[in-house]
């Protein structure tokens, strides 16, 4: 490829037959479209995940929502407005207690880690396709690319590309039972169904927790004492009853004089940086232990090559722009170091408007620390930190939300969050989506029946193709191609990626 050129090059596979679902374990219940990405710009991937796509290694896939047994809805959290719940605060306190006193909590951990929602890469059929694709196409894109475009007279002219500006057991759905209050026969007093009222009296102040009232009284008393003695008001008094921020809670969970020391290091995984290479073996051993203990993989399955392909290889290019964060865009590993050794690794992508969580694996010895939920809180805080450097970066993507799988519903606990409408690709608050998903597995969330996909493919001829080392619009390719017509497959690909990506990305045709 010409120096300085930045392209997304993909090979589209189509839908195909059903395969084993990683959630409900149905043998042929999962359906998805897929494509192998040889290289991809971060903006193209940002636009793709905003249309329901997601990557696993270099394989990029999109569930066929109205066919698959466990529909997977893209979910994102508005990190700037995130407020930790009571459960989240307990997790941070649990970590603080462990670090300060060395006491390992007992009992089950809270929630599952940020597992990748993709099990296709582990299925034999897809794996064979990817291996064949890699050996076949990689040689075809070596060397400089040229670009062919339509002229006013309909004759194609050719220029070089550089000259052209451009995360389960059984997941059966649970049925919630609603009970109504009725008159109870028996010797005791009868209980009657409550009558519907008008709700809380708007003229009266809202109810408050007793501990908040006591705290406010203590602060007022302290303030009066300080004023009588001529002292300045305390910082707590000026804050009033304002809740602590996520950053404050995380800082409190990392005591200075602690028994254990926890630090988080960000290392670039693709292309691999020096720190990533130096810690690769240690990180891989944590992954292997995690897969064997948590997912019950046999020892030979989590191989080093599988680890590289699944969590280290990435099609995303390391890009530099004036408005990006200091660490840049691309694929990274966030390593959690405890007393000089890795105990957990969060695999993330940093994109123009979000941090996208890919996977989390950890040392099973520390499973009681709820590292899945703890790492999600740290990643939300990291997103907010990056926002200070890059204002457009404000969302935290948690992958897929699978309502039909109870173990995957924990992702909806990070509020405020929204789900992606699978038909119009607009974001809808999760509070509006959950009642719909309680009734049916697949649903369109956009309530406007006239709304459509504003990014839909409208001009197939403008879709870009890489054919015989030459970049050309599909209209030119259609005249040059040899062999059977593939317009149906190209049309399907274009409809799935949308007009904007279809005009930027290069669809490889043999």
C-alpha cells in the first residue's frame, strides 16, 4: 500500500447457516453476518459499531437480530453522567478493604466480567474460513494500490492511491410473575387491594433518608461552631449532601499506606508496544488460567496462538490526530498490577467518540474481588479522563446487551445507558427498552413508525471495491469483473455497513 494511505480493507463472508450459541448453548440457533478485516481505520470501526457491528480479533461480525436465538443489542453508557450505584460502591469498598488490610472477601463475586459477546471465533467452521481468508488475501494487497474512477465521458482513468485525497450457563428467558393484592380469607384481618391514588403530594417536600438528615444536621452544627469561633467553613459543609464522584470513590479505594499496591497500566497491543511484548507471557498465563477455571476450557484450548488471534490481533490502525487523547486511538490492554504481578487485563479499543470494552480476563484466585465490575468502573473513569483531552470522546461501550440471557443483564446496571435500535440505528434509553424486551426477544426500539435508517445505502455504484490491486467504484468493477455476478452479495454488504462506510471502506473482490 502506498505510504501515508489509510484504508479499511475487508472481505465479506455473508450470513450462512446457524451455529452454536455461546449463551443458550443451542447448537444451530446463532446467526450473524461476518467479514475479515485486514486493516481498519478507527473512524470506520466507530461507524460500524454504531450500526451494530463488533470485532473479535480481526473478525468483525453483526448478529442477524430477527433470526438469532439470543438477540444482541449494542449498549453504551453516558460516562459523563454516570453515578455509581449502591452495588458499585460496595465493590469499591471491598477492593479498598482488601488493599488496606489484605482481607480477601468470601462469597460469590458480583456480576460477570466484560466478556466478548463473540463465540464465532471459537467455532470450527468460522475458524477455517478465517485461516483460508488470511492466506489468500494478504498477498493480494501487498504493494501500492491504484485508484480507478469514473470520468465525465464514462471512461475509467487510473491514479495511485497516494495521489488521491481521502462477555454463562443456561440462558433461557425468565418469566416474571406479577401478583396482585387480593382479599385474604382466614381468621385474621382481611387485606384489601390498595386503591389507585394521585401519588406523592407535590406540596410536601420529598422523603429523605434518615442518615442524610442526620449528616446534614451535623454539618450545620459544625458550621455554626466554626462561625462562632471565626473559622472558615469546612470543605464538607460547602459540598452539603452532594454525592461523591466516581473518581473520588476510586481514589478512596486506593489507600496510600495499604498492605497491597494496585496500579493500572495502559499498553498498546496492536501494533504491539515494548511494554506489551515484555509482559506478553505473564498476561497470557493469566488468560489461560482464567479460561480453564471460569469457562472450563481444556488446557490445550487456550493456546498462545488462540490468545494472540482472539485478544491481541486487531485490524485497527494506530492513528494520530490533533484532537485525539495523548495515548492515541487503537487497541490496548489495561493491565491491573497487584504487588508487581498482573492479576487482570481489560482489552479495550479507544475510538473517536468512545472507549469500547472488548474482553476482561483475570486470575481466578481473585474472583471474589468482583474484578469484572471493578474494571468496568475503572474504564468508565478512564473514559472521563480521556474526555478531558478529547471532548468528543464521552461514551463507554459495554459490547452487547443480551436480555434473554440473565447473566448478561448486568451490563444494564451502568446508568444512564442506551440500546441501539436494530432497524433505525438510533440510541434509545434503556428504561424504555426493557419493558419491550420483557415481552419479546427481538424488537425495534424507535417508536416512530415512519423513521428509517438515515445512513442506509442509496447509491450502490459509489461503493468502493479493491479489485486487481486497484481501487474503483462498484459501477466500474461491475463492467470489469469476470465470472459469476456478485451484485447480490455486494448489495447486502453495502446495506449492512451503510452508505458512508461503503464509500470509504474497500471491499476486496478476488
